[in-house]
């Protein structure tokens, strides 16, 4: 598994600004937490979702690809950092 944090820079209050994803070996999301500018959270995994968050049915681009998109600031994070966010998802 790999863990990804993305800061999404935009002005749409209906879209998340922080995205935490757990990715399988093929870069598909297995769990995700989204945080909105107002503090709301959404989450998804294979068995449930909340707050409008769903797992993508497409592979997550590589960090190199994400670096070419100025609205995204992405980095890999340790599993422990993702797990802390996952435990605070509700």
C-alpha cells in the first residue's frame, strides 16, 4: 500500500481541499478521507461512504504526473499519518 496526501488549491466550497488516499499496488484507492475548507469530512472505503466521498474508479496519477498540475500539491505520507486521519474521519 501507498499513502498519498493532496492539497487541492481552488475556490469551490463544494469540493475538498485536503485529500488523504490509501492506494493499492496498482494505484487504485482503497480508502479515502476528504476534508473541506469549513472542516467537514467525507470518507469512503469498499464497504461504506459518507459526506459525498466515493472511491475513484480510475488509477490515481503518479506524483510526477500530479506535479504537472498546478492546482494539486501532492506527497506520499507514512501509513501512520493516513491511519490517524482515517480514525478521525467521522
